[in-house]
């Protein structure tokens, strides 16, 4: 083909290719515009509402409004527990490291350092918050390979504001902290509240009670959290001002007022610890109760915990033995026989009984704590000298039916209903399960068990002219608006007549008398100069399962007393568990009672008794 013709053919082919390319490009442009238009129609028409809702969700957040937990007050309004506002400060190590890496990739001329940032945060937090945080520990948390970590959970709000302004990457949460200004004061009663750490808690923005009344009355104290919807700046937790809406205000918790006297409680706690040590006892518990109302002014154990200190929740110290741990009462239980014998006219205080050295009950022989042949004891002397034999002689005349009825009226074997967690009912066999020897045990305080609170309740009945009032420890709830709602007062139970109560009360004054010729009671050390005191000692052998019998070395030592006997104001009950019986303080709690009674008399300015207790003959020639 000639050269010119070839050139024309090539030219036509090139023109054809150009036109094809133009058509293709135009087609692609048109297709793209059509696709974009269709997408625009889809987004603005069909998906507009859903996408707007999604965008709204991405920038809105529901923020909880914590309710302020109510305080716990003593009987005079002294705060035993209250709440202060705090902040939790958190950090997102992985996300922040990635953010810094992204920023460095975008502008390598101004490199940022993750290590430097975290070092600055740790240093500044220590400067602002002081010893509340440890700089080295903060660095470990800040540089950890985790998505989210709390740096501190109870930071000061003012200091937190400073830190947030300087380091916007910190996350801040509203929190609260429970303060216990008395430390271990009444901790066995008040308990402990804190933030729950488990993921099952649906309310993570309120304190919750974990122990004691803080736990038992959690619903009353905690209130109801609120909430509000806010909009936040993209990628942060910073609230955009003016975007708050759908607010549901929090309802603060109510205060709880107790019958406890914090000053008396403090003194009793110190004395419980002191006398447990002096007696060598494994533990000691004591209760002080109003003789007329049953209100508990003090309830203490020798060991407790301090909820205000880290690690205060030592499981070994959280128990409250005064209400949870029953024991065999020993001779303090002889008051049941005394009341029944007087109430049913079996004897009188001055009636003389010839008491042998031992007595046989069913298949067992019971003797007194001291060796003697037949002696003459007045009824008062039987109880003042704590004669097992004389008590069983009188109990036999009372009979099992009337004795069982008296135990029931005194509430033995049932919880008192004081309103504290873990209260034990003690133990008492139903009468239809008593054997012949059971009635040789019960009158002298064996074969049944009770708490120190139940024991004090028996003596409260005779202090209150024969009416037992179940104890209580919560006086009232006080709503956030100040409305006070008194706790229901328990119904009193008539145990014996007023005449019987006074007679028994007068008989038990001789327990603390000191007189010659075998006429001293078992607890002259419990006497308080200027006041008539009624009381009863108890020494109970502990059952040893390994030996299958009662121990010869392990005892419960008890005392119950009334101050003053002629015009009762207070009842005090106490118990030692396994004291060193041979030690000077190990075989009696009389001095323990004396010290507490002396403090009570001074604190409440109790008038002196109009006359001294008469010294009466206990053992006759």
C-alpha cells in the first residue's frame, strides 16, 4: 500500500479511538452522577430519619445524677456516717497512644511523646492531689496496655477541675465517698458502704451498703438516682452547654437515727477490749439498754473494724457477736426460776430452804460450785450465792409447764427483732422434746443458748416492772425535707406482775453485798458506792464435742445488772468467751460491770439512791 494511504488509514483509526474514549469517559461521568444522585435521594429521602437518629445517638449521652446517701446519726444527732462528694478520674491508655501516633503521622515536624504526656499527668496529679495518689503507681496505670483504667476514685472535686482543664484527655465521673468520723466507733452496728465492684450492679453511680445497717437499710439510705440527656463534643465527654434535657432529678436518701449514744458506745468499746485482755478471754461483748423502753444505748464487742481505713473490711472482724453468737448463759438464767417461784407463790425472799450439797435430777447428780453439807439458805440467799441445788429445788416446785411458759414470755429461743443483720435466735428445745435431765439443766443455764442481747432483755423485764420490751436500735428515719418518721415501738410483753418484778429486783441486790459469816453475794466488786445495784453472775462450762462432755477449763462468764435497783434506768449485760478462769479477772465480770455502771451514772447524772441496799442474811446458822 502506498505510504500516503497508510498515513490516512492510521489517522482515521486514531480519530476513532479518541471518539471512543470520549464516549466512555462521558458515560462514566454520567453513571457516576446518576449513582451519586440516587445515593443522595436515598440518604435524604429514605434514610434521612434513621441517619439523623444515629448521628444524634453518637453525640448524645445519658448522664446519671447520683442521689446523696443519707447519714447515720446517734441519738443526739452526732453523725456516725455521712457522704461527701468526690470524683473518679480515669484514662484510656490504648486510645490515647493511638491518638498520639495519628497526630505524629499527620505532622511529623512536631512529634508528641506518649511517655512525656503520661509523665506530665502523673506528676501533676501528685502535685494537685498530694499523698492521695502515688506518682509511680499512676505511671504504671497510665502506661498499661488496657482500654480503660481508673487512676483515682475519690479525688477532691476542686482539684479534679484543675486537672481536667490541663488534661482534657482525662475522663471524670461524679462519685461520692462515705465518711466515718469515729473510725471504728459503732462499726459493728453502722457497718460499711462503698461502690460495688461487680458487673451485675445496675446502679453504678451510688454507694451501696455492704455490712451492718448500711446494708440492711440500704434502700432507705441510698435514695433514687436521676438522669439527664446531654450532647457532648465529638470524641470527648465534654458537655455542650445548653444541651441538657430530659432531666429526672435524683431523690436523696433518708437519714437513719439510732438509739446509740456515741460517747457511751466509745467508752463501752474501750472497756470491752480492756477487759477481754485483762481476763484473757477470746472475746467479750456487752450491751447497755434503757430499762423502760428497750432502746439500746451501746452494743459493743472487744474486736471490730475501722471502715474509714483501707483494708478495714477484714472478714474476721465483721461479725457482731453481741447479736450473732449465742452461748449457754449459766447462772444468770436463774432469774427465770426466781421470777416463777415468786410469781406462783412458791416461796418468799426470806423463806428458809435446807439445801443439801447435791441433788439428783433424772440420771444426773448436780452439786454447787462450793462443797458443803446441808445448809440453810434463804430464797434470797439461794440466788445471791448462786446455789445450783437450791435453784433446782425451787424449779422442781415450779414444774416444767410453768417454767416453759416463763421462758416463752421472756422470748428465749426467738430473735429479739432488734433490726441488725445476722441476729441469732439462740436455741431452746421445744418442751415436748425435753428429757428427764433437761429440767436439771435449764434452770442453771445449761442446755439452752442466748445472745447477750437476749440475756439483757430478761433483766430489762424485771427492771420495767415485769414488762419485757423487745430491744430496738433504730429510732427514726429523717427524710431529705426534714420529715421525721419514728420507728414503730415494739409491743411489750407482760412476764410477771409489778410486785413480783420488784421483789426479784430487791432480792438480787444481795448479789453485790459484802457481809461476814457467809453472807456475801457472788459479786461484791459490782457494787457502786451511792447506788443500789441488782445483778446476777453466771459461770457456764462450755461443751467440748471432742470429749463428749462439758469442759473443765473453758467457760462463758456472764453478768447482768440493773442501775439503780430502786429506780431502774439502765440494764447492762456482758459475756466473756473462754477467759483464763484462774486469772483475777477471768472468773467474774463484776468489775467490768462496775466500771460501765460508774460511767453511766456520771454521764446521765443519775441521782444517788435514797438509801443503801439493806444487808440481808443469806446463809443461816
